[in-house]
C-alpha cells in the first residue's frame, strides 16, 4: 500500500499538523512518501527525513499559495498512491477535496484514530459522537490537528524526486494577493504546548491583559472563547472552538470560560486542563483536570506573581 502525505510548510518549516500526519501515515503502512511544495523545499525535505520519510516528491520555487495549483501538483505526485493524507489545517481542508475529486477517491475527513488501513474513527457534532468509517478504493484523509503524536526525530535522510510545478491562470481563477504574517511574536495556537484562554468572565477588553500577562510568563499562546471574539475584543485567529481552531496543547488554562459545547469541542483533547471560574456549576469543570472556583480578578494577579517567583527561583 502506497501512502502519500502532504507536507504543509511555511518558509521551509513543517507545520506541527503535517508532522502529526506523517505519524498517521507510518501507522497505516511502511510505503510512505511526502509531497513538499515550498520556496525552501530543501529544508522541508531535510526535516521530513529526520521524521522518518525516505522519499519526498518536491516542487521547488513556489512562493505563493494557490489551491488550484497545489491540488494539481499534489495529484501529479500522488495519483498512483492508495492513500493521500492531509493535515486538518485551512490549507489541508481546502486542497484535499480537489485532490479527492481528481483521484476519484473516497474522502474521510477529520479523523481522530486509525483502526486499520481502511477503517478510521471520526469526531462528529462537537465531539459528542464518534463514528467509525470503513472506506474502499483510493482514500483521501484529513487528520484532525493536535490528536496524534509527532514522530521522534532521527538522523534519517529523504531522497528527493522532482514533480511538476504548474501555474494556475485565467480570469476565473482565485488569485491570492498577499499573505500577512502575524504581528504577534507569540507561538501560533495550533503549534503551542501551553495556551491561556479568556472567556466572557473577563468582562471588558482591557481586562484581557491578565490573560496576556500570564501567557507571557508561561511562554504560552493566547486563546479566546467565541463570546470574546464576537464582542470584538480579540481577533478570530485566537478563537478556540468548533468555529475557531481545534487545539490539543500539553496545558490549557481556561479563565472565565463557562464551557459551552462549541468551545469544549475545540480544546477537550488537551493533555491537562485547568479551569478558573467563579461559578462552581460551570460545565468547564466537568472536563478540567484541575479547577479553581474563585474570582479571576483576585486569582490571576496572584497566579502571575507565583509564576514569576517560580521562574526566579528556578
């Protein structure tokens, strides 16, 4: 069984979800190759080799993302594969259906477990239902980010094979004008090991500084509930939940978040969950590993000072 993995990258560096997809591919079978599209493709190939891939099919010199172009390149590289795996990122979710149609394959999206080479478990309805799906023929998978382990780094190397780089043209084609890098120097939500998130209990936008200060001391990413984003206090890029980002950090600290189903769906896979809320009946406490019932405006300053003291004594 031949298995292809789309090695999503940015400026020569694999995104975490792509590394997790490599692990999924290796759990399905041993005949695995990567597909890299990047301006700095050599760095991607080197990293993929250390993660256990022996072959990477590469399209070099691609400086801008274009879904139609990417889907054609990936199809050219993977058309003979039995399974094609995409990370469950914005790019992966956009490109995978196009590749699936070109390959006349069976789509299985948002998988959270591999049962065997053709059977997978999916999460549905905000993680309320887990469905086991058995697919036939060629299969195109998308893998939910933050669920699977990243393979351990080794000293392996990957052979490079060139694939066709095609240019998408025509007035009807979507043209990406610009990619704006984040102005924040914080780690991106889906890449973070620690996330501090604020919810409706924070009250006003100025109070969100408590969340930012704790995140700074912990070297964490900043997240927010849908209520905070809808109120215009934080950007959508920080929203955690079913209509935001799915995250699974080692530590998730939920501050003033009641625990609506929409939010829980996006963070319930976190390794350790800490909840701070003055309502002892808040649903967030049902999934929290550690819960603190109290006024966040009293708790957070003390917690920030405690972290600072611990760092100084370390």
